[in-house]
């Protein structure tokens, strides 16, 4: 069986055991991205609203790879030629620990209130536990209050609801790039709020290229440009630790961002989803909740969720805000996005077991993340030497992924060529997330998630190497054609 204990059997659609060369690729290199044909759009227009057509088109354009993966997942025994997904951000390294903990007797409890509608903000017992959990792990100066906690069924649901209560349709929020592509789904598709990218340049550090952090001056510049275009900017969206870069903001940097927001009367939404996913002991994470005083507490809102524990299937996201009006406005969204009562109970037991978290889970998670990171970076350096080209990636010690630059494989270096390379990975049943999806201005960047179980990670990196070799061979053939 697959060494990732606790996983269910794949569906029958995922049991294709043909050779890699016989298995159909998701998309041929000459094909455009998934789009509706004119006839399909005409048909949809008779059924769906204009908004519905946009949502359907967005789905088919952005989730095709994910749907292919869901129907054809890799399994080392039952489907060894299925898709391996290093594009999705999930920590799969501690499934054994979580399975064991969630199967213990204290988790198996049902009473009548758990089977009924909950408080739409979340059951009081869970909100109280979340407040204690964040007080401790965020290093809060004083104990956080349960009245400031709202629980919904994912961080994306929290961001969507928050965008809706802070902004009107057509309003805008500033977001430094590269940023998590899920922000687009949450804010733009659902809340109809525009995300204005704050593009950063890349710098060369120790002979390696890495994106820089946005300065306050850059934020001021983009804000002014937006106002000159008559855009109504309502907020600033930050991720700390940053996804996909793994950067952690220092306290002074956080203060500067918060002061900028206060000067311009902007809300600050800080996604701290990966605050416990660090693997370098020299890195110190500073939560915004650890600051002694916030420049504008009523406009500062923190998001956290289940990804630190690798239980994304629990569908659990948290908002912490000092603003009672925001809590009140967020509460009705629990009618649409609440977490089941039984799940809330299990989460309460999990978050409250600080001894197990500190003694068992976090040390093991840190160790496995560190080992996986070392393995992948070692393989990348070996591929550099093998194929004689530079794979640039920032050295980080937090998060679940590596932001890698493969621009040396693009000729010319365009987003069209980036898409072709992305499809080449797909031909090898390997999914990576490409930089264009993260609104990054420079072609050639990919996010490679390394928090995968060792066997599947080795197989994925073997496929990565095969795709790189094929891309290099394609280059050589092109050069020969030109010379001929």
C-alpha cells in the first residue's frame, strides 16, 4: 500500500496501468488553454447569466489540471502512472501522525448540539479554543478574545466573506506579487473585488535570483496610480509567511506596512496560514498579533487555518479581528460556509492538545519538512550540473514550496513558452504551479511543493528530470533545424 497511511483508495478512473508513453496527456503542446468554443459559449449564454458564463469559463481555464489529477491520482501500487501534484499547497508529510491522533478515543464524541445548526460564527467551544491557540502560538501580548473569532469552512471562504463586507463590487485591494492564486478565486470571482498586483523586481543574491519584498514607496506608487485611474482602493492583502516565496516579515517591516495602511485609511488583511510551517530554526516568525500596539486595530484582520496541520480536507479557516462590526457582518456567512459540528469538536480537541502539538507534531513536522526541502534542493543542484543550466531558487526556511526559475529553458522567454513547459510537465503526469498564475511579471517561474511523502516526492522529481531532459532535447533539435 501507499506509505501515506490514512489515504483512501483511488477511484476506478485512477487505475490506468498503461505505460507513460501510452497514457493520454492532458493537453498537447500546440493546444491553447482550456476554453469554451463559440458554440459552447452561445449554448451557455442561453442557460447561464453573464456572471455564470464568466465563472464557468474561469473554472474551465484554471481547474482543468486539478480535475485531471482528481480522476487519475498516483498510487504506488494501484496506479503508478497517475498524476503527481506538486502544484497544490498541502502538507502530506505527517498524515500518519494526524491519522493516529484523530483516531484516539477523545475525538470520538457526539452529542445533540453537534448534530444541529451551530452558532454561525462557530461553536463557542471552538472559538474559545482558537483564541487560546492563537494567543499562544502567535505570541500575543495579551490573551485574545473568543468574541473576535469567526470560523468558516476554509481560509478562502474567510477571505471571500471579508472582501465582501469590507469592499463594494468594483473596489480594489493591493496585493504584492507573486501571490497565492486562490486569492483571485476568493476576491475576484466571488466578491467581485479587484486585486491590484504590486509587482516587485528580482535581485541577484549569492549568484541566485530572487524576488524582492515590496517597499512602502512601491506601495505608495501603486496606490497613487490606482487612484489616478479612479479606482477605489480599500485594503492591502499580505501573506506572512509569504506563499509561494516562504519569506517571513520582520516586526519592523510589518509596522511599516501597517503605518502605510493607516495613513491611507486602508484595511490590512494578513494571511498567516503557514505560521507553524517553518523548518529553519534560525527563522523567527512574528505574527501581527504579537505586536505591542497596532497602528489601526479596527482595520487589521488576521486569517489562519488548517494547513499547518495538513488537514485541508477538514475545511477550516479562522478570522481574528478587533472590529466588532466586522465580526457581526461576517457572522451570516456561517449560514453558507459553516464547519460541521463534529468537525468543530475534533478541531477543538486537536488545537487544545498543546502537549501533543509541541512534543510530537511540530518537531516531527519541522524535521520532515527540512528533510524534504534538502532532498529537493539537492536534486535541483544535481540537475543544474547534469544539464548545464541554472535553476535559480531563493533559499528559504518556511512554507511548503520552492519558487524556482526555469527561464533558461524558455526560448524566447515569454509566458507562452512558460505554458508550453508547464504542459511538458503535464505530459509526464506531473503538475507544478506556473508563475503566471501568481500574477508574477517575469516568465519562467514555477512553484514546486515539496511537502510530499518521500516515495512520491522521489517519483515526482524523477518525472521533473525527464521533462527537463525532453525540453533540452527539443532545444537541440530546434538548433539543428536552424543550422540545416
